[in-house]
C-alpha cells in the first residue's frame, strides 16, 4: 500500500511541471529584486504639513470645491492634529451653501519628489466618503499627462471598492495581466481632456475604501514603484505584514501576498512625481451622470454640496506616511530634492528623471496557501483511488 501511495509523487510532478507552479507555503508575488529599502522620511503629527504645498487654484477636474491656502485651512479648522496624534484633513462640514457655491476643502502637494525606485506606506484610519465626495491620494509628474499619474486611493459617492489607475501620454498600454487580485478595467493608459479613463484596476474586495474601510478601523496602502512596474497593496488591520506595521523593520514586498493591483506596461514614461492628497466634490467623475445615477445618492450632485451635514465624513485621518528608497538622497536636474539617488548617478535615459518601461517581464506564477490546499486535496483523492484499486 505504501508503495502505491508513493508512486503518486512522480505523477504529481508531471502534472505540475508544465504549469510553472511552485508550491510555497509563504505566498510570494514575484521577485522584485528588492533594493535595500531605507526610510527617507516619515510624515506624521504636528510637523506633517511642513513639507507640503497647499494648492488654492481652481480645481482642474471641474469640482464644486474651493481649495484653501495653508493659513485659510488652519483658520477654518480644516487641518489639525487630533488627540490621538492623527493628521486630519477635512472639508467644511458646518457651512450651508447656495447652489453651485464651492465648498472649502484641502489639496496638498509634497515638496519632495518620488523617484524610481521608491516605496510609500500610507497608514490611515479614515478616508473621506459620502455622496458627491471624491477623495484621492495619488502621484503626479509635470506636464500632465506626459509626466505620468498614479491614482492609489480613489472612489466617488461613497463607493467601497477602491480604484487604482495610471494616466499617461500616448503609447502606454498594459502588456500583461500580471499577478494581482484586482479586476482590470482598461489597458490603454493614455489620457487627455475628454478622454481621462486611463488604465484602471479595481480592488477585488469591498471595504477597501469608503465607509466599510473606515468601519473596519482603516488600514494601510503600500505602493512600490519599481523597474518592472507599479504595485499597490491594500492591507486591513488584520492582514498587514509585520514588516509594514513594525516601523523598525525593513519592508520586504517579495514576502507579501498578491498586490491588489500591478501595472506592467510598455511605452510608458513617468518623471519624478509629487504625492498629492485632495478631497473634492462632484466634478468630472463624481458628478458625471453615470457615476451619480449608479450611486443611489438622492437629488443632484450640486444640490448635495449645499448641505453641510452631508460632509461630516469628508476627512482623512492619517497616522503616518512613510517614504522609502535605496540609500542616498539627491536632487534632480532642476535642483529639486528627491528621495532617491541623483538622476545624474543613475545611468537612466538622460531625460531629466524619466523612467521608461520598454515592456515588463511577466512574473513567474507562484501559488499561495489556497492553491496549495487544492493541490493537496487532489493528491489525496488520487491516493484514495490508487489505494482502493
């Protein structure tokens, strides 16, 4: 009987060999070729806003929003640190307005730029949510869309499934589905006025933004910008890796579960990018007929903006934002501080900090615990048949 059971091993090997599957009890995603990640800056507490510029111009996506200067934000109580040490950025939720009168809110841009490679960890307890509300945490390069845009946290009108998107100049397309858990919404990343869908990936799970995310106690968004593409993880409190929540440890993306999104593409150009937070209302997405009609929100988007009580949940509560890069901090060709090595030392394409993906290698498939369980069950089934025969 033992001989018969052992004889299954060669059969299992033959079955798995063509698939390229490697059994590993610790779920792996791909070989990132992880550099030595070094913490370059941690934004937190009362000093959080010292390294950010406040945008107070007109909203470029036509929102019914009035972005405030830093002094206006402080005077109106739109930014502060609460009793738990969390950084709060909120919209005005105490002033009723007239129809189409813009509601005061906050938009900030990091003074330092992200360069390739980089990794950011955003730990937050609350994301703005509700009808007409369009919150976002994103990266953006100059000369939009040619410098690139990476949307990391985004959803409208109380949606609870996060959407991650690239917006680029012409010629950028996702080349393969890669290995990630989300749902691909589009593969053409080119964006322009009137054509701004980009190439998006929706998280597979609900409660990755909005009220569900908040009710679960928040979580952590991790973004890795590497030579092979851009990966985004959304961790809840109960599945955050130890090397993410333990700030004394070095992050090791290779050891984590599948990312919620992985963008592997060709013909894409990304310059050094700023990190941005904003909360706006209505505009080209939240206020569009499709987004509004499918949201279940009452009335019209513009009418919703009028009532202060609709914005009680329109705030970010951030524990910290950490930025990692390889050792060395330099400046780009314009003298702007970056988190990575000086571009003159990197040996890239000489485009002033431009990163270009000329096709990305498709990662090897690696099975997680669920796949391992399925394989074990198949093996046991075969064993029963062999033994009984």
